[in-house]
């Protein structure tokens, strides 16, 4: 298995980013004046660094020996029978630190080092991206501050302890609703104060250009592996369906990256429906969001008519974000991908089902992707690849609360 076969250049492609940082009418880089130069320098350098032999060598080596890649592509036979298709699970849950986030964190810290940065900041919601960032900072001996909403610090205590043990400073954010959006605002504020020496490791395909493209390219290893693994297992290097959950969009971006232009492959994205689309307690921004600018990018966001961000809600902290990255906004609006909302309850049921049918306890986020299986219509010989973005250890308290009750 290789991680060579370098990153595709999407610029020339229909669904890729254009030279101004747009995916259709989404994306761009809306940053305060003080960050302009920093973001511009990143934009000028990232592509060339990612494509350099030296970067590719170090990145591939760490993905292999540190993360444990390639992650397996597992044929789920009992679930295949139940849903009338050939279902393969892409096992990002087996990565070091328990999710796909580590792929991106490693790539960005290697980039930060090559750009001469001395200090790392990050934002985190559930703590998965915070843990991944704290992990790579320990690995590379770089100081690290992670911004986290005070409410999330309380709710996600084991991950806070993990980050501290890894040597990161966890900074609780007391403003707003004390969750991910507020942590991101605070991280941007820090960045504004230290633009020269600080690298901001963003955890998803969000933020100003070039972040969405950078993160998508670092995660594209997922679909690069799927191609090779599917060819070996089925004699064909593309599936009929790709399924993934979307928060900001990074695991989905990695899953679909090398198939974006291949319209034989249908793409289904699972959004967090929360208590339901009509309930006012949801995070399904592709379906109910409207065009706005959030965290440096023009995307679909949940907002009031006068542009105040609506608080998102999902049982899954990793999907609890009021927007979706520009790549996915464009895929959805152009009809290339379909998006379906999954409620908390549907996600919980799907998690219990995978656990009992395949012996895999998924993250709550990944359970949203699994909950699409009963909603989609497959043909008996369809090959379906579904990304299990993370493992369920962090969600055990939630699972136990509902186990046997739904
Ligand atoms: C963070 C997270 C997500 C959501 O983020 P994306 O950028 O949309 O992938 C999904 N699954 C897991 C396990 C996560 O930790």
C-alpha cells in the first residue's frame, strides 16, 4: 500500500477549489487585516510543501508507523446481508488516538515546522482534534494551546485530561455558549495577536482558504487507500456509493476526494439532525442553513434573518457546528452529493446495531453515517463504502445512558 500517488491537483476540476479559494460560490478567505499576510503566506507555500518529496516521505512514514495506516477496509457481512448490498467499512476508528483527525494534525504540524513556526494553537469541541493536536505537539516537541468551550471542558473531561497529560495547555473559553464556535473565535483572536510565530492547526475542512483544501488533501489518504483496497477485494477500484458523516467535513472530504469527479460513484452525507429538522434543535446546516460568512469562509450557516448564528445542537459533540465547509456546500448545492439529516435517536440505534452485528463500537459521529443505511435504496450488487470516522470509547457515558431504552 502506498501513500505516494501524490495529491491530485483539484484546481482544474469541476468540484475542486479554484485559484481564488472558491468551490462554486462557497469558500474564500475572509480574514481580518492583521491576519492577511499570515494566511497569504500559507496560501503561497502549502501546495509546494505538500508536493515536496521531503514532506511526502515524512508524512507517509508517520502515517504508516505512528498512525497505523493503511486503515483496514472491512467487509461487514452481517450488515451487508441486512441492507442488501456489499458493505465495506473504512476503519478510521483504528487509527492512533481513535479517529481520522490525526491524519490532518500530523500533516499540519509538518507544514508548520517547514514554515518555521514555533507555537501551535487549535480549537476543539469534543476534544478529538485537541487530543490529535496535543499528540503531534508532544511528538514534535512544540508548545501547544487548545481552546475549548468551558461547557465542553466539563462535558468531555477524559479528553481534557488526555491533552494535559500530553503537555498541552487547555484554555477554557467562557464567552457565548461556551462551545466549539466560541472556542474557534478565541483561537482566531490568539492567532491575530501572534501571527508571525504561531501556526493554527484547524481540525476540519473549514476556515479561510487554503485551510479547506489543505485539510481535504491531508485526509485524501483515506480515498487513496480505498481505491487500492477495493481493487484488491472486488476487482474494481470504485464503489457505487460512498457514505460519511459531516461536521465540518474532513472525514467525508478524505473519503470522497479521489472520486469527486467520478460520477459513477454516488455520495451520501449524513448531517446531525439532532431532535429533527423542524425542532429548532439541530445542526443540519446543509439542509437548513443559508449563505453566510463564518470563521473566514463563505458557507451555509444556521443563522437568524439578521445574521446572528443560531446555536447548533446534536447529541454528538463532533457534529455540533453551525456550518459546513465550502467543498460540501458546493457538492450539495450542485447536486453532486446528497445530504440527509439523522436524528440523535437514529444515530444511537445505528451505533447499537453495529456494535451487536459486527462487534464494533463506533463514535457517535460515525453512527450518523451508519444511520443512512436504512434510508438509502441499494441494488443487491451495489458496493458501498462507509467511513467509520472514529471509535466509541469517548461516547460510552452517552451510550450507557440510552442503552436498552430506545
Ligand atoms: C471531529 C469528528 C467528526 C466530524 O468532523 P469532520 O471534519 O466532519 O470529519 C466525525 N467523526 C469523528 C470521530 C470526529 O472526531
